[in-house]
C-alpha cells in the first residue's frame, strides 16, 4: 500500500506538496491518504484533497482510502463544507463521518461541483446574499463590492466550463487570519482536473513560442499578457479581469497548471511569483485571498 501523508496544515501554501505526491498513471495496489494529523484546513486544502483523491482514483485500479483527521473540529468543519458529500465514490472511508450540519455566517460557499454554465449561475446566486454581509462586516468593503466579487467568482468558475474540459469544484469562506495577517480574509478555491492552461492555449499560441512552450509560458501568456484560446479579441479576458480586481483589493491570486504555478502576490504574502518543476498534475488550481481593509476588522 502506498501511503500519502496529508500535511497537518492543509491550505494554499501546502496543497502543492499533496498534489505532487499523487501517484502516476497505472499505479497498482492500494493508495492511502493519511489525514489523521490534519489540524487546520481551508477551502484550498479541502478542494485540493477532493482533486487529489479523484486523480488517484482515476490513475489506479481501486478506490483510494482516506484516514480521517483525529481533530473533532476539523471533522466538523469538513462536514459543514460538504466535503464528505463531494468525495462519495472518490475515497473509501472506513470511519464514521459526521452528519452535515447547518452552515454558519462565515461560510460563503460549500464545496460545489462545476461542470456547466448552469452550475456557474447557481454558484453566483447562492453566494450573493451571503457575500454582501461578509464583505462589509468582516472585510470593510463598500456595499458595491458584492458585484465585483460576483464577477470574480463567476469568471473563475467559467474558466472550468470554457477551458478545462473536465470536472471542477469551488469553495469559499471568510475567516480570521489572526496569526499570519491579523485581519479577516475571504478565501476562494477553484480547481479542476481538465487539460490545464497549456492544453487550452496550445492550438492558438504554441507555434509562436516554439521550443519555449511549456506550462510556465502558458501561464505567463494568460496571466500576464491576457492571451486566450479565442482568436477574436475581447473574448476570454476573465483571468485579466480577476487579476486586476484582486490587485485593487490588495489580495493574492495564484494559479497552478501542470508543472508550474504563477501568482500575483502583495507585500504581505511571501509566495514566490513563479514556481516551476512541480510534479505533472492535470487541470488548474486557482487560489484567491482577499484581505480586510487595513484599520477595519481584526
């Protein structure tokens, strides 16, 4: 049996380590995800575990097994965020899972599958009523910010529908980043196991890059230069819109695709702006962190 140790703190900073450990195609034998020591998990960690388990399942001949966290708080949180609903048919879980409890005011969006335009509309409709209260009370944003937030959420989900050609998931929550930032943040995680940025842009743009075409150059082309798979200008500018709006709010956005990760990082974040040499992994993983205004909520 191959054992994959799940990081004790599972978030945007550690999820790459988890994804890098997923075995390659054609893996024989059982795979065990050991999450017993998880003490902290955020939307990136939860969706990342769903994605890692799904890829491990598809690459193996048996369902991977998941050892649940020993922390009662983490288990309760996973239940609230619909994690166990999301991994039905993905993991074999021998322990008893907690019943899904009612959501609380800081949960913007439980883990939600996205495969079609109707899913995107449903996600935005579900979030709008909660987002207004959280953005104003927790982050100190103006009332009009709910429109820009809805655009961000819609565009990152639409990226799955238009580019991924594979299943995807989204989750979002607000919580107090007391130790790291001393402020409230909203975290959005959107991940898919489709063809990734390199695969999506290859037909339209790979020839101009020649031998330099790679996961990193594809991310730079989309993230920094606004290139899309659409030949007509004006279509597919979602990533550029998201990047600009996140920057206005002094937020952070990172995108992993294939073997590379690119990011727009503010002064409060020490994440490298570009990382290469990651283990090959299908699809794309987008993380967005929006902090409260300085002098606002703490």
